[in-house]
C-alpha cells in the first residue's frame, strides 16, 4: 500500500435513516473512475449484522450485494451509485430488507484496486471511515441512528395527472373536471380561492366541488353546468368546507370556461388557496390546459410544447 495515494481516503461518512430506507454516503478525497473499487457498508441492528458490498468495475459502474454472515439477502430497490464528480459513493438499503430496525449502527470502508484486469493485492488502497490508526478494530461503529419521523401528510393534495389540449369554437362553454382533491386534515379544510386562468381569450365561469360519493370519476366536456354530473351533489368551491377523504375517495374540482376570442390559449397551472384552522396555505398543480379556437397553423399546433408542459403533476404546498 502507498500512503501517499489519497484516492481511497474517506473524508466523511453520512448516515440517513428515514422511514423507508437507510442511506449511507461515503465522501472521498479523490474518487477516481478507473480500475476496480468497492465500498463496504456494515450495519448493526438490534437483531443481526449486515454487510452491503457496493462494487465498481469498468463494465459494472455500480452494483450492490447484501448479506448477513454467509447468508445472501435478496432485496429489491437497493442501489449503489459511484459519483466521481462529487467524490461520493451512495448506498441505499430499504428498511424492509433489514427487518425494519429500531436503530442502526454503521461502519464503512473503501478499497480501490489498480490491477489492469482482476483486482490485484499489490495495487490496493484502503481506508476505514471511522477507524484511527493501523491497529483499529475491523469495524468501528457509529452511534445508533434511529429513523427520522415521517413527514406529515399535507392537509390538502391537488392531483391533476395530465395536461390536456382541445379545439373549441368561440362562444363555447366547457367543464374541466380532471383535478382531484384529497383532504387529510381531520377537521377538513376551507377553500378560500381557486385560480386557474387562461389568457384574456378564455373566461372563467365558476368553480365547484363535486362530492366524493359522485358516480363519475373525471370529466372534460361541453357545457357549464354539465349534464355529466348531478349538479345537486356539487357546491361552490369558494368558501366550501371539504371534509377528510378516505383511501380511494376524493373531491373533484370543476372549472367552467367560455372561449371569448380565437387563438391559442394556455392555462399553465391550477392554484388553490385554503385554510386549516388559522393556517392559510396554497397548493399548486402545474398541469397545463390548452384551448385552440379558430385557425391553427403548423408553426403553432394545438398541443403544448415541452416548455409549456413543464413537470406534469408536480404539486407544491406553500404556507
């Protein structure tokens, strides 16, 4: 071993124990994407000790094997990533593969081999993340790391799974009923305002909420109001008190529009301002709608561009 070679020097070990997985990150002084290397992550739990071997080779730039003792552990969704630009090795192990431990202690080491073919002992560079000195024990353990509490579920979730584009005549009225609302707050929420405007060529006629016990999933149809829904089972969105929804149930947001002039009209997002007790919150779903009225050319087709589509279905909660 060459002590002047710093390519295997571990400068930092980071352990994150979430409600779903154990994430271990090894930061190295100079992670080089050449030859062969392995990062060994050892995990001690209340019940047993595991070893995860993350392996790098020219034809396999990131694989991981999990075992305890001599027993191989089959585990889906575990992963290893070697990132030379960040001098980092990242190993992810789902908690279910570790029998959902109450805590873990972690030790780790990194070894790089300079052999041109298979790893050769004469070109080996090794470091242990937490050990100090040559006479350190085989594994130096971190303190116990317990899972972080899961993030609280947002009081209201707005889900519009996809954008849409449609040709509509000037003067036509329509109902967009594709956005679903789930409420997790025990005492419900109060809707303060719904904003889903197009440009000046399309007018918003109104917004309503269809109850969870409706007989239809979603609609995008002519007319406002629409005969596709029992209108008596809807209520004005503004000021509506929405009670909590069970699994598989949701409120349906209905938005009425009228096309007022020809052109290509885009609605980039839907925004709901709502109140939970004394807290005022906003949820945004960046799901576009596009209405084409009148003449459409090949240079401006009736379909959203990549920039207009953005990140479909991404929702932000702001308070």
